[in-house]
């Protein structure tokens, strides 16, 4: 038991911890980087003020601060609802927050640009309008960053599903103030383009209206004006970001302004080995964590292979189909894709984010059937080669399995084939 004296000594400590426990900001002790931890402690009350005002704001749908994105509403209500913190982004000291916004957009009627616009207007802009008056005179704050997750509804293989979509906005303090204080849409757009915007980790040029993409300038303003120059510089910086070309086009139709192709891929054994070595730790983690559902072949570990002058990370699997199936090799290959391979793509691609040093992923599988003995069933070998862009499109539910097949290559017993999933699975040749 504590003595009376020790209880008095502990009382101010308990009260000190209590003053950090409530609200939407992380406690300083939870910040690992010493410099950021010091700023979190110094400006903790300032962060709490921002958090309280944001929490009091009425959003069109439920919004929660959250340390974890992509939660279901029932999970979010039980989860830790604190996320305001100091952090470093691109060498800039920023105040950062993450949160979940429980709006759900229908992918059939609301495209990516308009989903981003709605969440920006409903959530991001109100938060900036609350935060920037508090932070504008803070000498240690150089910028502001937020990551907001909303939901997108759509159909996948005929089933209605929802998936999260994550938006990231990073602004310097000056850009954020221009955005908040802008008198016209062009002024606000110039501030926005001076920052960075990402959708699911991919850079994205975000416009405040459908007309803003045509010109970002005040009516009657000359092209050489200060605001127009800032907007042009912002567009140039974003357009040069990695992956921007793919973010601006609708898959799979190539844009007329795509850059010229780069030099051909070096697919020599030495080059493939070097690429594999750089990803080996991640490959080992993938094999370890998704092995139960993947059924990897132990004697053929994942390897970087050359196919059509490109580098693919190939995984060797065994597919066991249920039942005693009769049908062509095309039907078996189609079922192998739908019942096995397709279920591995999203878990697998979650490990390989951003730009990759290889061109795609290949799945090489041998097909067996549960109700046939090894002596009576054939040994169909099927290889699926999928380019990264098509895998990303399928991962985000923007492409169907058939579109993924069309963008890739399918080999059955070493011969390339054309595969229509619906026709093949119906039993027709």
C-alpha cells in the first residue's frame, strides 16, 4: 500500500496525465521522435482546441478522428478517436490528422474526381478553416496534412460491396492560408495546387470545379500574374510527381499525351536477380502471411522472371477445384482464376504499394480436383501474367476480372490463349 506521503507525491502526476488523456490529440509520450514529442507537449493545448472545434462541427455524415483508417462504423465507435499530432513530411514540420468519414459514394454515378471534391468540401475544407486561424502564427508549424477515408460502393462479380478510399492532402502553411483565405476559386485553386493530393497513395491533380481544370486564374488576369504563376508552378510540381501519368487517365485506355516509352527493360539474369534481392524481405513476408490461402508450391519459391521483355514476380501455386468437374482446359483455367487466383490479388498487392521496380505479377498454377485421384486427373498448368497497372485497377474495384484477364496474358500448358471467363465457365470451347 502507498503511504500518505507517497499518495500526495503521485497526485500531481496523475492530474498531469489526465490533462493529456482527453480530446483528439495524441499524448506527447506516444510520439517517438524527440523533436516532435517536444512540440506535441509545447502545443498540446493548441491541438486540443483544434480537435474540440472539429468535433463540434456538424458534418453531413459521421466523421471521427482515428488512429486507424478504413474501420467499419461499429469498430470506429469503440476505437481510439485521437490522431492530431506533429510529424515530419517531406522535410516539413506539419500538424497531421487522420480520420474516417462515413459517407458512401456509388462508383457508378460518382467518379473519383467528384468523390474527392465532395469529401474535400464536406470535411477537409472545414477542418482547414478551423485549424489555420489557430496555427497561422505558430512559428514551429510549417504545414498541415490530413488523411481521410471515405467509402465507395459498387458491384464486384455481381455482388454489392463497399471499399474504402483514402485521400491525403499536404499543404505548406502559406498554401493552406491561401486556400482558406482565397477570395475567388482561382485563388483557392492556386493554393491547393501548391500542395500535394493523393488518392489511395497515387498522386492526383485535384480541381475545385469541372471548369477549374481549363484555367486557374482570376477572370481577366494576365498569364504572367503572381497567382497564375503560382498555379502553374503547382501544376508543374504535381505533374512531375511519380505516377502522375497513370493517375490522370482512365484505365485501360491510354491517354493521347502519355510520355514516350522509356528504354527497354533489362531482363538479363543479373538484372532480375538484383530486382528480386531488393524485394526479397517483402516476398518472404508475403509467403509467410498469405500461404494458407495461396497454397504456394514449396519447391518453387517466388522468383523474378522475364516474359515478353518485361520483369514479372512469379508465384508458383497449386489450385484444387471442388467437385469432379468435366470440361475443357479453358473451363478449368477460368475456374482456377475465379476460385483461387482472384482472391489472392488484393491481399498480395497490399504488400506492394507505390511505384515498383518490376512490371507485374505472375501466377503459375497446376490444377487438381478434389474428387479425382492423381492417376485419373490431368495436369493442366496455367500461367497468368498481369501488368501492375491492371492489378492496381482490379485491386481498387475499378476493373473486373475479365478486364484484368484482357490486359494480361494467359498460358495453358505453355501456349498463350484468349480467355472469356463467362464463356469458358459455361463449358463452351
